[in-house]
C-alpha cells in the first residue's frame, strides 16, 4: 500500500502509529494509574482519528492547523473521560467529542470561516430550493436540486449544512464538578410521554443486541444527529449500506422492545 502524506496540517500519516486494541487497553490502564507517558502514547496513536474527521472540513475553512489543534483538544478530553468498563470502542466514544470541539470552534471563532465559494453555492441552492418548493408544493429532494443545478448531491448537502448554526442535544450547559447537565435535559417532551424505567431498560438491552456497525450507525444517527452521508464518508461505505445498517438495527431493536 502506498504511503501518502496528508495534505492538511502537514502531517504524514505514514509515520503515525496505529494502536491495536490490546495496546489501547494496556495504555488506558497505565494512564488510569497515573502514567502520563501512556497518555502521550494514546494521543499520538489516535491522531489519525482526528485527521480523518478533519478531511470533511478541508475545503470549508481558512486555517486547518488551528482546527487540527482543536480536534486534538477533543481527543484529549475523550482520553481523559473514557471508561474501559463501558465496553465501547474508543473511536466510537471519541468521534462525537472531537466533532463537538470542532463544531463549537467553527461556530464561536471568527478566525475560522466557511469558504466563500461554499457560502455562495449555499445561497444559490437555497434560492433554487425556495423556487422549486413553490412550484411543486413540497420541498424538493437533493437529487432534484442536483439535477436542476448541475451540482453534485454531496456538494449540495455540504453547502446547505454550512448555513446551519446547530447545537447538539448533548451539549453540556452546566457542570459544577459533579453531574453534567446537558441541553437535552432542559428540553420539553411535547409528546407528553414519560418513558418508564422498564422501557429505558428495554432500549438499553436492545442496543446490546446490535452488531457493532449497526450500533454505531444507530447511536450516531439518533444520539448525535449525523446524516447518512456523513456516516458514509466516515466509515468509507455507501450511503445505501448505511441505510441498510440503520434499518436492520431498528428492526432488531423492535423485536426486543415490542
């Protein structure tokens, strides 16, 4: 396999070590005992994870080096808070935290801006979307927008996403050193339904029945709000495969819960 240098941040991924599962466990155990060198090895061994997430922002921001540093902060937070007893892959736990840091930085720091070309395309597509909505009496699909504009679907999704100023439901809004209060804790449930502890337990048990990829897709889609296209890019498989994993995971959970 060719050893290519990554264009962003000037980091040569060929020189970065990728830790095996057993090595990760040993290093986390050592770090929990106070070994700071183990923490450094965990950071270095997971830099590829940060870089893989940054690829989606390669054409959207002015300074990838700053964004790389922000991603590393998210990685360090994930390492500090990761609990081996949860039996979850570290990458599954770390990706939302790294993404959260990056999105907060993009939202709050004016020194990193969405590229002008992306903004221009976003406004062009938004105008076309409004026109087609009035004409059809419904919101047009991404494929129709692509057909009418001559722009690839992936670029349309990326452009429209750039206009959103979203915040995760799992954004921490208060922490006094004890329990963290998240935004979702303050949202009203307008369905009027209060899930019992039995239902919550059933849901938790149903998640344990899923295959690894199914569980990751379900959690990413419904806990962290990722799109199928984002997951397709992240996992390196087609959006159709993501859709099948999502559907099979939901069906498997239904059999346990219903």
